[in-house]
């Protein structure tokens, strides 16, 4: 329900802030309802009808706002990605700044494994598009891991080592580990830590 | 045109070996023609009409034999995969047995990079199916890399290190490196060697 983002200094008519407020309110209601339903029953079973009903908002508004069910899911994923990014870039240690680089790298992997598992369906969809795997959306994670490797004084080809580490967080791989091999997230976190320690030479 | 594979001890009529010979001859002609055309112009521009014409075989025979263009391409990939597998399992060193494990691992990566680049279109297709990425077709490569890491006395989580190494041979990643970043196969081979040496502690 935050109002006024980006509006400072722009000429606005009397009616615009009111419409924006309504739209923002509906958006917030719809996203909150979608999150609540997904938490309760998992993303796969939640329909657009469910979301509109739970939010007390017309289905037409829901579709106008998000385009499709996939559009709604992408907005939810994007919001969660931003929250996670803030946590590892600006949040408290050991995930955020203040802890030694290797400690942050280990915390990042364990945190991200949980995120990937919680968002595995949407992330696996994105995975089928190679541009999603190696370009814009993945770049921040790549930059973060590479920065921590460099800060830890890691020797060798840092780009290759970054790719190598991130392959353990691939949504399809994480799902395969859990569903086909029975390796839970703690065990996968240990594997991440083992590889991170080895690359950082500790 | 090998005849008799699996036929020993089985009762056959007089006509069967002749039909088998014809079928085998057509198959060999079609595959040889497809390979020649792909070598000349790249896989993307070769049509089923081209293959049938070049082989001097009816188009109906081509479709009956391989089902579809995709089916033909999969047979070609499969044949090449088997040739490569024989080379790293039974061929001369440094790829095959006889060289030290790390030397073999380095040779495998450089060899496989070239294979992946040459077959990138088909492999990228297979990549969109997570079962293709982590199950049967990929298992032999996974087993081979893990075996060499173990033979080299590598410490830590060998499964994670195997996944990490193999991520550098992912068809989408290799293509991204070449086409978006301008990193040729030699440079990628150096990155593979750098990571392999680090994991093996050399």
C-alpha cells in the first residue's frame, strides 16, 4: 500500500493518486491471498478463481493486473527473489555483509537451497529457457558467488568455479536430489559447504 | 552391414537374412548421407528430402526407419555418444585407461567440450527434459568423472564435485560461453583443467 513511489516532482491530477491507491490496494490483496493459498496447499492446486475469491476482488481485475496465472506466479517469484537478494546483499550476517567471505558463501548456499526447493516449479519452468539460466535473472547470483570467491582469496578460474558451485542450486538438480535420491536439503547444504570449502582452499 | 548379431541359435527362414541385409544397407546409406550433409552445411538446414535424395533411398523408407527427423538425429547422436564412450572407456590414453586419473580427467573434459559443441542443438533439446539431464543418458558420464575423481584420491563430496565439473560441459552453458562471451573451446578446456586440478588438489 505504499503510495508515492516515483511520483515526487511529477505533476498529477487530483484523481490519479486515488486510482493508484485502489490499484495498489487490489494488487496487495491479490498477492497476499495468493501467498496464503500457496502456503496452505502448494502452488500447483491454486486457481485464479481461488485467488480472486480469497482476495474479495473480481476475477477480471485479477487477470487485468497479472495477465495470466503464470504472470501472477512470476510476480510472486520476483518479489521473493528481491527479498532474498536484499537479505544476502544488505541483511545481517552470516548471509549479509559482516561475516568472513567463506562463511557468507556457505550461508548463501544453504539459504538458496531452501528458496530453490520452495520455488522449484517456477524455477524449473525458467530453466527450460537457456537465456533465463545464464542471463539477466541469474546474473546477480553469479556476481554474488564470484565476489565471495574472490574475497575469500580463491585461486584459479573464478568463472568456472562460480558456474560449478551454482550447478548445485539448479532447480532440476535440487529436485532430482530430493525426489529421486532422497537427499534432503541439509545433506545438499553439506555438499555445498564441502565444495565451497574446497574451492576456497580451507 | 554386420549380420548375425544376436541371431546365433535362433531359427530363421531363408528370406530373413536377405531382408535384414537390405534394411541394414539402407540404414547405413541413410546415416552416411545424413552425416555427410550435416558436415557440409550444419544440422539445422538438412531436411529429410535432402537425406533421402543423397542416399538414393525412398523418403518412405527413411521415415519408416527413423520415424521423424528428430528420430534420425537421435540415432546419429546416439551413435556418436557410443563412439565417444568407447574412446574414454577402452581407447588409448590419455582419454582411455593407462594415463594417471587427473590426466584422463583433463583429456575427457577437452574432448567432451568439442563433442558438446558439435552436437549442441540436439543436446540442448535433451536438456529441456530434466530426466535426460540426470538419468540414464547422463549416467555414464557421471560415473566416469566420479571414478576418475576417486582414483585421483580426491577428498570431499565426490557427487557434488562431479555435478560441479559436469556443469561446465552443459550444452547451453558451452553455447552461452562461445556465442555470448566469445570464449572458445580451448579457453573452456583451460577452465575445465583449472577446476579439475583444484578438485584433485594438484
